[in-house]
C-alpha cells in the first residue's frame, strides 16, 4: 500500500522551513493513486490526470478542513470524468455535504450534475463497524470521539493495514480494532495542540502530545510505526518537541509530499 501525503495539518499555512517556505495543508491522503482518505487537500497537490484517477473519496467527518478540496475536484472533473467518483462517508456527513456544500448556493450539486443518471459524484453511505470494499482495498470505518459525527478508518490491501485515527479525543473502539488487526503496519494519530492547550483540546475534542501517547498505548503495539498528523500549524514546532520527548520507539511526523510504503 502506498500512501501519498497531500496534506496532513489541521489548517493551511505557509511556514518557515529549513531552506524555504513550506506549504502546510489540511488533511488528504492518496492511497495507491485511486483512493483518497479525507478531502482537505486535493487539487493544489495533484495534476488533472492524477485527479482523474481518484475513484473513491473516504471522508472522516464534515469539518471544512477535511472536505474543502472536494467541490473543486468535482469542478475539475466536469469535462473529463468517465465514471462517477464515489464519496463514502456516514449518513450525517453525506447529508451535510448535500445540505451545506453542494446545495446550489455554496456550490453546484455535483451529486446530480451533469445529469442525475450520470453525475460526477455519487454518495455511498458507510456504517461504523461495517467493512466495505473499494477497489482493491477493504475499509472499516470506526466511530471516534470528536465534536461532530466522525469515523477513523482501518484500511487493508490484503497484505498491510493502516490505522487512521480521524479527528478525535480519547476513544476506544478504533484501538480495539487495531489490536486485532495482525497485518497492521502503521498508525496515523492526530495531535492538534500542545499540552499547555489541553483545555482547548478537550473542548474541541482533539489530542495533545500526552494524550497522543495514551491513545497509542491502547494499541498495545509499542514497536508499531506511529505518525503524528493534524498538527495546527502555529503549534507544530512545540507539538513535535513534546512528542519527541515521549520516548515512543518508532514515532514520526507526517509531512506534505511524503510517500509511505506499507
Ligand atoms: Zn480537522
Ligand atoms: Zn474536525
């Protein structure tokens, strides 16, 4: 399984890198060129040809930083699509997209354009805990603990599996599933705020570095590679420092442009 990181932060921001300015963007992960995990970043990182190869978009929740690339993906594909792109998410997320985004006010309803019979986007409702097959991947959505209905995902390709936490505060079910997934090769776990903003993290239902550690430990796989993501750009230096001090065996930080092979 190849995972290409299009965006992996909790917002968009241009920040100072070691040599030049670096663009940090909200969450979008392209799996094996055809399945997109969250849609925060799409068109700013992919050519039109690459966007045309996307067959499925799996959304974790309705928050803007996870869906904002989707309307413009549909727009780009309008003249080029052959088969509809499946947008897979739980019912409240699909309904929210139709009510609040593709409502012919904020943006055209690409679930019915160019025609109801052959639209650019087609919805697929997911149910937490129920496994679904998308192309060559098996995907299991698992409800997590955020301010709006949210799922994380376990994604399997027959050889390897990835655990994606989604935006979450302290939670249980996804770690139980991770424990019973022997082919699990990596976990992406969110870490949005530094420890000193613990109250804000609790209120907005996100993790801090010390909670990141507690959640990771629930997997009972201390040697598993674990990657922090969804860092809010203004705090990313501090968050990285705090996570690096936790003594986790194989911890990394996702970066835009990174390719992870599982
Ligand atoms: Zn988010
Ligand atoms: Zn969120």
